[in-house]
């Protein structure tokens, strides 16, 4: 008399058993492939120490700058290799940050109470990714890292830092939906060699918002707020236009701020 176990075992033909074995192997292979390689989270964890040092370096640079408003005449830097910041060709050996980002790389602006020319690149971004307040979603953090490590290494290799510090900043303010008080910015610029932590050059310039701007808005948006937004954009656009040739003159380098 055959047991139920023996009967059940003999119901499978050799071909069925082979198919089951093949499926099991394929499933194991898929699981293995899914698990191979580091996630973004794991790569960031490995690079935390290097970028923590960069945060310390940023604080050290902030302390080496002269007092606010002290820049008078331009000082031309003598640098080799020459600084390069070319947004069009995506070629960089230089990062550009605002002064308050030296003190807090994670600082954000909910409004336009602080001036930001929005020129920061890989270095500041990677500092945020490896810092205590990573802005990435949990889903993105747990994705395969891909070429993320290459981006982190490029950021660490950047040689020069341009620091922009407003000696005075008055943001534009909308009076109503058609009128606003123009904004102005008195900006000191410092070129720092991050290898030696020394200020190699500096200059000062002024920017202002346009006297008139056209703006768009969607249903439900505040028209005065949109007017102020576009006025602010005209201010930092004016600052960018003036900054690029001034940086080239002060460093002998190449600066293309718009892609």
C-alpha cells in the first residue's frame, strides 16, 4: 500500500521537475541581480566623512573672509590652472555659493528674504546629499546608485570656490498688482583656492531689479506676489550678467553662467 506522500511525489514527471528547477534558478538569479550594487543611500554613507570635511572647510573659509563691506578696490587673482565655470559645455573646476551657504549648506529660501543667484553646482548638492538633511525621497535613496559615485568624486575634485556675499540687499516689494518698489544688491565676490584655503581675489559690484517687468499668473495666484517674483528674477538676472565678465577679469578664467 502506497503512502499519500509517495503518491504525491510520483505525480510529477521528470519534465515537470525540470521546469520547476529552472524556474527556481531563474527566480534566484533575478533576486541576486536585484540585490547587486550599492544604493544611493549606501554610497552617500561611504562619502559622508569626505563631505563632512568640506562642511568644515566651508566654515573655515567663512572665517577667513574680511568683514562685510570692506571690499573696495578689486584684487586680481593669480591662479593656475585658471578657474573654469562653463554651464554651456558643462565644464567646471569651480563652484559658486552664497556666503550664508558656507555657514549652512542646507539653507533654503521660502521667500526672497535672502539673495541667491542660483549658481551652485555639484559640490553644494553633494554636501546636501551626504548631510543630515538629505532632500532626496526614500524611494530615490534606495535606488541603484548608477554613476552617482562619479558625481561625488567630481564634486570633491573642484579646485576653486567663488563666494558671493551681499553687503546690502533690499528685495523688491510689490505695492499692488501693477506697482513695486525695485530691489537692489551690493555684492562682494571672493575667489578662494580650496587647496590652500586662501582668498586669491575679490571685487564688488551692484545689481538691481528692472524698473518695469511683465509677469504671468495662474488662476488663484496672487498677482502682487507674482509681480514681486518676476521683479526678483530680474534682479538676479542682472547680477548674473554683470558677474561673469567681472569673474573673468579678476581670475583670467572662463565663466559662462547660463547654459
